[in-house]
C-alpha cells in the first residue's frame, strides 16, 4: 500500500492534496524568500498529509532557524543529519520537488488550500475521539461535552491565530475605537471615577483579581461594578456567583439602585416613598444586559464554555467570577496547583475572548494580624500563580470592620496593588452598608436621606408600611 493511501478513516481517503504539497515545498526550494510567509502560516505538526513532506518541512524550518541558505544541497545535508534522507526518498526526491514547479507565485494559495485540508483532517480526528469517549462506559456527558467543546474551539481558534495581518489592519480599528470612546474611555467603565481615570476603563484581555477578607465587601464592590457597567453604560456583563444565589443578588441590586435599606425590604416594612423607588428601579434593571449564573458547582471548563457562548452571541463585554477559590477544580491533589490552573485558565479566557475578567479571591488570615497596615500581594490565598497571572490586583478595605467606630462607617478604600499597564494607587470611596453599594468618595448621593431609610419617612403621613407592590 502506498503512503498516499495508507491514511484513511472508515475506509475512505482523508482530505488531502498531495500535488499541492509537492508544489508548495518545491516553490520554497525555488524561491527561499517565501519561507517567511510559510513559517507564519504553518504552525501544526500535521499540516502535511504525507510524512515525507512533513519531514522535508521540518528540515526547512531547521535551516531557516539557523539562517542557512535553502537549496536542494543544504536541505539534503540537513535531512542526512536528521537521519531522514532515505525516508523522504533521497536526494533525487528533493530535486524532483524543485523541478515540479516553475515559480513560487502560487505559494499563498497553496498555503491556504492545504491549511483547509489540514483543518478538515483535524475535525475528523476530533470527531472520532468524541465518538470514542461517548462510547466509553466510564465517560460522563459533562466531561465529553467539555472536552469536545475545548477541542473544537481550539481548532477554530487556531484558524484565527495563523492569520498574519499588516499593521494597517490594526490601526484603523484602533482609531475607530478611540473615536467612539465615551468620556475618554477605551475600556469598560466601573462607575468609580478615580479608578476609571487610572485604568481608562477595564481593558480587554486583562485578568483582574479583586481580593478582601470575608465580610469586607468584595461581592458588593463587584456587584457595584457590574451594575454600573450594565445599567449606566449598557455593557454586556456576566456575573458568575458561586457563593450567593440569584435571588440574593437581585435583592442587593434592587436595593442598591433604588437606595432602599435591605433590612427594611426583608422585613417588608417599607413606606410609600421607598416602594415607589423600588418600582422605579425595576425597569432599568430588567432592561440591563446583565446575566447571572448562580451554579455553585461551577468548574473552569463549564465557565469557559458558557462565556464562549455569550461572546459568540455578542453578549459579553465583562466577566465577573465570585469567587475563585470556590470554583470546582480538576484532579490536582495540590490545592495551590489546582487554583493556579484556574487562574491561568481565566487569563487565557480573557485573552481568547478579548474581554476584561474580574475574579474575586480570598485573602489569608495574615492580614488580620495586629500591626499590619494594609494587605500585600503575598496575602492572596494560594498566591503564586494568581499574582503572576493577574494584570491588576485590587484590595478592598473598610476600617469600620476592625474599628467599629461611627466615623469610619461609610469609609472605604480600593488599593490597586498591581497594575501591569499603569501605576498603582489607593482610591478612597464611600460605602453605604444599607445598600451594600460603593460610591465615589465625593459622591454623597448614596447617603442622602439615610435617616429616612432607617427610621421611615413621614412624607406619606403613615410611617412604615408593609410593602404591597400590587397597589402600583
């Protein structure tokens, strides 16, 4: 059986074009200047269908890397050094390749044509593997689906990565993006003025770690950012909550936007004015492009799958995960290795989808030691990889959690401890615990009328009432 017919699937010939492979290699030998184009286009080890052609290509790459002139003599010598000359057909076959074409004019077409054939072969092999795993009694649907999606997306992603573009292909979209920016923002606005000025908005491909000790307000800050981005600026935001369910998040969001005390909503004792505010807040929340997933058993592969689906539908500008240490890990026994794999996966996802990703994280108990003035990067639990993968690291601080002094009740601070593409900074903010919402330090709207919310307003003449939304 000839080599051309030795590779088949289900008795049928795999997609290939042997003559085009010969012409491509011959074109490179006849005009070595096109080697640069070929190197950028061929990134797969199985780009060529025939083994002998793949071996010839590997030898060409070795010559190119060593800056050795490419011709039949040097190629034959390289194949001899590799011990592969006889396998490819000897010097005679090398000269046959060069004589098979008159010029290298068709090399770009041949590269695209052969790449398509290689992609089809990959899809066949991937599909075959999916069938094999599906037939395995030990397999589960979730694992098979996750592996299948990962492999298929890897093939699709490789199609994009192999595209070499002139710089002018990037300059024009950049200028359009700069012209279309709002308030000077090139990224996703957070609604915290000083933070937006520092970052120019959350930038695509950035992984941002938002960390704090329990009870300080990292979920509240993340939800504040999500609400500002989705409701105020119309950005598509996905919020994956592994700690709180969707109803709890909706309650926080509703009270935050209406500026109504959460405890009064839970007790059902709302005055007329508060109920009007709640009703008024419902419409903008319902119309906001904010998506919530409250699956507490979420793994990195499932998260990536859902994020890709949203992105492909055009519904994802910002991804938030609450929180990193709660994510389901793989089979790694070492906790630090498992968390490192998750953080690396999130960074890859941010780059793949070209969106900012905010991942909440816990700090170690070392930050509670007496004499410690502020958290440090080393305080990140299962640190190492998290700190390394992050483009930015934010720490949320509230002095009231430690002091319980009235003067500290509304004080908050965001520490930008790492900023790969800019400077670090401490940003003062206001926090209103009744609404679990953060504001600019100079923004007093969150605390206006706070006395009324705590004790009830007399505007309706009746004091606190049990909420009755049906009357509206």
